[in-house]
């Protein structure tokens, strides 16, 4: 449970930096990372990519969070 929170916060923070999105705090980064983990796991699974281990979890969540931030930016336009 604690690792999930840590991975979510890290993934949200990293994705925010990649996309140039200003951080709105740990809670938003956590939610972004957790939902990003779900999205990233599905998207990567669809194309046959599966990462394992702690770095794989973080990478998957970052990919998903970047996708979410990209969609959010497109919707705001």
C-alpha cells in the first residue's frame, strides 16, 4: 500500500515535469500517478509491452500519466 502511494506520487511528479505541467501538490500527483498506472498498464498491455519490478511500475505509471496530461491539454484547448 505504501509503495503504491510512493510510486503514484513519483509517477505524477515525473509526468508533470515531462509535460511541463505545474504540480498542484502531492494529492494531485498521487491521483495522477495512480490513474496513470491503470491507463499505462492497459495501453502498454494492448501493444504487448509488460514491465516488471519497481522501475517498471513507475515507468508504466509515468507513461499513463503523460497520456492523461496530454489528453487534458487537448481538452482544455
